[in-house]
């Protein structure tokens, strides 16, 4: 069964460093998303992406964040200058069509900012 | 309560019993989805119910949706130890954006 994959599973970085989190969505899906979950808290929406552009972004998704689909398979989230409060689990998700609506999530990348 | 709030926050039952978790929301929705998360792991999609549906089944799972009360319930029948996890409802509330809004979740523990 197709699934969303994410790498790395765990990333440790120093405050102020740039990180890139990678995702490979399900191959025939057209809509892509990033969410994050701070330990013990809700899963929060960050950004949605369709047709090579951002569809919607949350207040969390400020200028330090960017997303890109550099090729036909990868979908990346970049944090330019990490802060301590960026420490969280980051989930990538994809869905086939808007009308289908079901979003399939990857296993997540645990980001630890020291 | 905020969009997509589950109750109870924690539920502990014996293996073989049924587990019921509830979710309430505030705004109109296109659909409501339930997800499971094992500790520290990813989100596994369980079931999606659309706003024009009232009940849906998948194996041992039964989901109901009452749009007049803005609530949903997830029933797991004949629970197993492997069902121990956190369960979240997520609502698709904004037309066209497909942004999911998650609740805090119910932590379900199945005791052997």
C-alpha cells in the first residue's frame, strides 16, 4: 500500500541553523501539507501546497519557513534559522484530490533544536 | 470548546470492552476524520465521514456524525491491547483549503 515517507526520522540542530525536512508524498497525490505537533500538544496546520504554490498557510508559517517541490517526488520544508520553540514533530501529508479529502500522513520528523 | 475537541481526554478499559470517544466542533464542516497515533509515531487515518453521512463502519470501528449537535463519536468494539493509542478527530472547516483542525485527542489505554 502506498505511503508517505519522511526523512530524517530525527534531526538535531543548533539554534539559528537551517534545516530541511524531506517528504515523499504518495505518487498520484496532488495536494501536500505540513503539520507540526509540539510535545503534548495538538497537531497544528502549517501549510498546504498545490500546483507548485502555497494554497494556504497558518500564522505559524512565517518568513522563516518555506516549502518547495524541487522535483516530481519530493516535498520539502525549510526552516531558515531555527529557534528553540521550533522543536516539534513535523508531519507531511498528502491527498489525492480536494474532493477526496482524506489526508495521509507520514511517520514524522522529530526536530530538536538545542 | 475549540474546533475538534475530544472527550474524554483519557480512557482506560479492559480488553474486550467497547471504547467510545466523542468529538465536538463549532463551525460547519465538509467532513470529519478520525486518526490514531501510537506514542511518538505518525498519524494513521482511520475513517472519514462526510457531512451528509450519519454513520460509517470500518471493521471494529463505528463512527457517527450529528451535524445538528456538531458532534461525532468513534466506537471501537471488542478492544484489543493493540488499540492502545491516542485518537484524534480532525475537521475540514474552511471551504477550499482542506486544512485539517485537530483536537487534543483521547488517550485510550486497553488493559489486558
